[in-house]
């Protein structure tokens, strides 16, 4: 019982010291009714979007190509239309394009990618897969969004082939001019 009484007397002494100490007043500004701006968080984190199999899904587009992309944790294997990326995209530059989002986020070899691509040529398909991977990565790890967005990978490249006009050889090229 003496321990309890002693601790109670200690608490009473601390409370008395706190009451006797002078309280520093906050500085008063001239504009009392000035509105106070609310503090905004720097970047709100989005919710993680994962399906029942632990994958993040996204659609990537470039020119006429549309890619459906699923990303899940793994060993870094990328499969495009049921084939390995080295077989489907034979050119090293196209494989480099596909792996850009992983390089920017420093996640090489940490995710498996399954993609199905339709339409367009190989270059457009590689751009579509890159766009899809970047979108899916940000859905799986929302914290990576700022890094991927800063590189411009989340924005669809809207450039498309211009249509051919009548009276022209191609979209803008004219036939050879003959004076006589």
C-alpha cells in the first residue's frame, strides 16, 4: 500500500509543478478571421488492385495494338501470346522497350508478365505491352506510380498513322509532277 500512496503523492507533486509553470502563449496575428488552408497530403496512395489469383491486370494501347497484361510476383518471365518474349519479339530493341518499366522501378526479375496482344505491328505491340506493364505495376504497387508516371509510361502514346487522301500517293506525298 505504501507504493501506491507514494506514487499518488508523486503524481500530485507533478501536477502541482505543471500548474505552477507559466504557460507560453501562442503568438496572435492581426488577421484573426483569416481562413486557414487545410494541409493536403503530397500524393494520396491508391488502393492496390489484385484479382483472386494475386495478379494485377491492365490494358495497354499503342497505334492499332491492344495488349491485355497480367503482372504477378515471380522470376521475371515475360510471356506474350503464349510464347517467350525472346521468340515473339526477336529484335533486342523491342525487348528493351518492354522491360523499361521494370528498369525505372528497379524491379527487374521480380514479376512474371503474361500478355496477349492483338492488332498493329511488332513495334506497336511492344509499346502496348510496355504501357500495359506500367499500368499493371502501379496497380500492384501503388507506391511506384510517381516513378513510372515521371517517365511518361502511364500516358498512352496517341500517335497513329495518318490516313491516305485521295489524289495523293500516300497520306501527304504527291505523285511526280510532270510539266508536259
